C-alpha cells in the first residue's frame, strides 16, 4: 500500500466557525493587521503554531483523570521523572510550565553581561531570555541553512567551524554553554544530523563548555535521522533519540511540541550544582520542584505524550503530511523553504513577494492575505519577528523572510490541508496586488506578539 494514513481515528470533534471575506477584512483591520490579536474563533484553519495545539490521545485524557494533585511528592511527578530519566539519561529533571520557563531558569544560571551563547539558530524566546539576562545570543547555522532554495538533508546543522571561531574570538570562559536546537525551528524546522550533534559535542568538550540541547521537536529530528542519515535506518527512533540526548550535558524542552501536550516542559541537567540553583529559581518563580508550575495531571499527560511522540507510525504520518503540503505548493510554483520541515512549511516571502522590500514586511503581507482569502492563520518569521533598526535608522533584517504554516499534531485532516493549498495558490497568483505594511507600535521585546501595523 502506498497511501500513508493518519494512524488514529477521531473520538471528539470541535466545530470550525466560518466567516466571510468581508468579515475577515474588518477583523484583520481591527486586529491592527497582527494575527496574534485575532480571536481564535474567527480563524478557520489555525496554523499559527504547533505549540500546545496538539490533540491529546484518549490515553492522555485518561492519564489526566489519574493525575495525583499532591503539592509535594505527587505520584504523577515520579512517573514523569521515571519516563524522562529513562529516555534522556540526564540525572536531574525539573518540570516547568513551558519551554521559556526553562530558558529563563537556565539564563539565570549561565546568562549575564559579557556572556555569549551560541546556537544553530535561537528561537525568539530563547534569544529574548538570553538578551534579557544581558548576554549575547549568536546564531551559527550552516550556510545552506539560510538558503531557502537549497535542498540538503540536514539544514538545521550548526556551523562547527564558526563555533570554533566564535569561541576563539570571545574566549571559552565567556561561553557559559552552547545550545543546539533540534529541529531548528527558526531555520525552517530542519533537522540536525547525529554527526553534527557529535561534532558540536567535540568542540564543547575541547573547550570545556556544557552543551544544552533544545529538544522541543526531538522525535521529529530523530525520525529525520532514521530516514536520512547513514547507519540509522535500522535503529529505532527511541534509540536514536537516546543517542542524541547522550551527547548533551542537559536539555530543555517545551513539551507543547513533541511532548504532545497543551502545556508543559522541563529542564534536565547532569550538573548537580546547576540543578540545585535551577530548583531554587524554580521555587521562587514557577513552583515546587515536583510540579514546576503545572497541574500534576499535566505531568501525567506529558509522560504519556513523550512515549506517543516516538511511535514510528505516527512520525511517518507526521513527516509525510507536512511534506504533502510542501510538495503541492512547490508543484504549483509557490516558493517554499526546501526541503519541507518536520512541523511546518515555510513560504519564502522574499521570492513570493519580490516587489515588497524586507523593511515593508513581505511576510506579514502574505500572512494578512492568507487570513483574508481563507481565514488561515500563519505566522511571519522574518523582519517582523527578528528585524531591528540600526543607529542610523536603517532596517536590519534576518537572513530569511519566511511565513510559517505550522501543523498542529493530530488536529487537521488531509482535506483541511487541501483547502490551505488552494488558498495559498490563489494568493500566490495574485501576489502582485499585495502591499507592504508599516509598524505603528512595537514592544521592547518579542515585538511580533503585540505589534500594530498599517497597510502602505
Ligand atoms: N525553543 C523552540 C525551538 C521553540 O520552538 C519554542 C516555542 C520554545 C523554545 C519556547 O517554548 O513556547 O513553550 O515557551 N515555539 C513555539 C512556536 C511558540 O510557535 O514555534 P514555549
């Protein structure tokens, strides 16, 4: 059989609210042309994020009912700890309410003025937490990682020579840790090869720098390794994931992705002194170490979700369904970042709207057009999210201008995706009508969440 089907059936459904184009015209204007400010009820297909939008399984919902809500020493915590220690091999496991809480705690230990923290590509909240602590966040993707049209198996890799050069330039004593994000979300959901994890590990070992893995999408990354890297085809995804973890000194995870839950995360460490300091910050800001700002039932759902994410029938369907969207768009001439990522398709806004300069936010123009056209919510990952203005008032944009269509796990079926394809192809055909935007309000950090725009 050639057709890869969803390896689940649907037990519980939610209605989608339909809107007309006229209604959406008014709604997007009211939201200041920022889709983060829309009411979700006014969205037909929500591809804003794959984070916390997962449909949980019947087993997970049953686990929720079995959660032990004790403040301290909950049974659900011990179950969660057992699953995580077995999977990751790390000595200390600290639950948090979501990924950025782990980032904040880590930065309170390793951050501060004068410190430099490299990553293949920092996600926006990771960068913000590092910068907020006074440290500098440096992206070191491989060259093909910032070339949307280049097809390569592991475009999420870190440039190991650039890492060596950075350490030489700033001094190893100023690099308190190195991060590596699996898969590389800001770089297009692209995987990191096992060889690259090993090579980064070797550089870190040489300079005595701890390597902390950002493992939000570790299962998707492990599946890509199984499919694409020599020597891994016959290994189970679980064993591949374990090998990935074995090269880290610790990991942080937003379990809202491959943890298959609506909220949750963790910080896992081998360094006992760091773990002690992390737990102190945790108690002040998140909660007691056996719940970390979560309901204990959430720990139960996470323990089950982390196992389900490693199911190879699920991962085969997952990667294939994202690839399906990418293939159809490409066949229709829509420029996408290639190859398709694990959790999302990224439109290449620079080529899609080559008549709109980066300073006028071509990605945001596409995001607004997709909402108007079909009620689809996507997100800009380009000059809105990462752009700045230099001392002479000029716009400085990131390497790529992208629009991400993130696919929530186990939520949409193929006909939803076919609808999305139709809408994007329609917008692409009329792309020359799209206009840029001007930002009229921005917050000092993570401006994309709350920014206001006007159409030019
Ligand atoms: N690291 C990566 C690679 C992420 O993609 C995210 C979140 C985080 C850390 C932070 O986790 O949201 O639980 O605090 N990414 C979401 C997204 C928001 O839409 O890609 P969080």
